[in-house]
């Protein structure tokens, strides 16, 4: 929680141009200057809650002061994310485009999230069409579409970077009395006919052999792990 001690001059460069212009207009109207603290600014506008646009502008200043991550993703970029999501750009594509975690994208776009309410309120106040036209242009949209296309291609191909389940796992069949150590690993075209995710049972009769559970299991380590569980349980016999 911030305490309103930061100067307005420190915060203005960190907010979107429209809000910055509005705050500047408010300062000029009251004969104020940029060296006010946020607390002093609020004292100059005791009834700012009666004016929606000005209330939101001051709330954004407070939010930026209290958010240590604000410089990484400023208000304008958050609005771009919301507007792009409205056009059908996926969370994964937006995450890569803006270089932030997918949870951040979810919080921005989720109407029930306690975070980034100012962004969603800004859209509601302006209306979706005006909001979209203000924060998006052809360059941004085309860039987002390129990221979405790349993301969709990856979901249809074997992805060596999807390695959440890479490594050794211990598997025990329902009717089996012993555990088997199973390795999930990426095998490239130099070692397998098709590059993808394979598994190796270290406690089987063929501990050095890599197996492919299915064509789909080649795509990610998670898919390989799930398919392996069924595949290897069927092969494990009670000793």
C-alpha cells in the first residue's frame, strides 16, 4: 500500500499519454505544479470522486506508485493487452508478445480479478469500440496476429521447450509390486526418425531403449508423461 509521498513529476512519465494529459489539465486548472506529492494532489481535489475520468486518472497515479512492477508493463500496454484479448488474441500469444507471465494476462482480462481494475474500468468508461481504437492500430494488431500464428503452429508441432515433465519419474502399476524409474527426454533428429519427447524405462529389460507412446505424446513432455503412464502400466507385469 502506498502512502502518497512520491512526487507527481516522478509518476507522470509512467502512465499512459491520455491520463498524463488529463492530470496535467487538472494541475493547470488548479494552478498546481508537478512537485506536489500524490497526497497533496488528492487534497487539492477533495471531490474528485464526483468526476469519473479525473477519479480514474488519480487512481492510476496511486496504483503506479504502489506497484513496483509498473515500469515493466505500463498502463497503456495493459490497455493494449485487454483490447487485443477482446479481438481474440490468446493469453499465450499475449504473454509472449508483452514478455509477461500468462497469469498477468488473466488478471488483466478477468472481470472478477482484484488486480488491474483501473484498466477494465477505463474500457467500461470509454466503451469497447473507442477503447479499442485508442489503444490499437494496424501495426499492433498485425504483430499480435503474428504471435498468435506462431503460437498455434507450436501447438501443432513437437515442442522441445515444453519440458515441464523432463527428467526421471518413478512409476508403479496398479497391480505391480515394484517401482520403475522412467526417464522423459527430448530426442532429436540425429537419434530418432522423428524429433520429439520419448521415455525410457531404466528398470525394464531394455533400459537403453527410448519408446514413443503415441504420435501426440511426441509434442510435449507433459503429453509424453501422460501417455507413458498408460503405456508402461500395460507393459509392467507382476514379477
